[in-house]
């Protein structure tokens, strides 16, 4: 996707990482952190209309609480244009510990929502168990299944299930002492998103 000229788009895409305490907050709390950070950096955010105006921010996909991210995406809309380099400079001194920005660029104003563009996400879980053979066996058993039904979360989905196996595109094990790394590529489309914590529970590896 190419950058848009300043006079054509006031939509910006930030690629960022979260670590430390920020890995343990909800997406709503992360949105608040971003809102405060952007305001402190004097970024001219575009706000919604109504009694409770909110800045126009859009995340690609919320991570489960307890997960840090190396390549998360956030779109924000501004009221006036900024060169991406100037945007990054204003933001640099205001980022809280655990939040780092790797890239800022223009994207076309009329592009689909981030969550509609996202196809898949990659996750790495670090396991404490020393039993590599056990983890490999459970992964092989899971991948051999045609379906793996899991209960849907939330009160309105009570009694309903979904097929987790269909959402797992890749699953592999890598010994990386003192840990075992479980690599997952999960489908991430609206209404069909795989969750890494659900995969760990299905493998009986949730710690």
C-alpha cells in the first residue's frame, strides 16, 4: 500500500510494540493510553461529534490481556496534516514505558477498516515445561484433527461452539532454552479470529 500525499489523506497508520505492564491492560485501556499520549504530543486528532467526543482511533485486532505485541497497528485521523517524520518527532518524547513506535505513514482515507484488512496474525508463546516431546505430540494431535470445537465466549453465545482448528493456519514448536517457543499463525478476520489463549487451552498448555 503506497503513502498518500498530504492533501489527499489525514489518516495515519502507526506500527507499534507493547511490553512490560502495557501487556497486561485491556484494549480499552490501551486506547486511553494512546489518546493521552497523542494529546500530550499535541497531535491534532480528529474527534467524533456528540455529547462525548472521542478521537478517531482504530486498532487492527485487540490482543488477549497478558500478551505483548511486536507489530501492532493503529490508525488515527487528524484534523490537519503532519509529515510522518514530524509526527514521529512530536510523539517520541511522550511515549510511556513499554510503548514504542516503529513506523508512521499515510494510508488512503477511504481504505477499509483495519480489522477488515487483517487476514492473519502471528503469535509466539513461551512455555516453561522442559518436555519438548510432549508439546510436539500435542501439537501433532491437534493438527491431525479435522475439527476442534470450543465453546464461544460471552453470555449471548452461551451453549454455542466454534471450530478452532479451522482458524489455525500454522502451529510449530521450537526449543529455545530455557523456554519452548510455540509459534502460531491464526486467522484474524471479522467474525473468524483465532485466539492464542484458546489454542493453549486446547493443547492443555495454559499456564
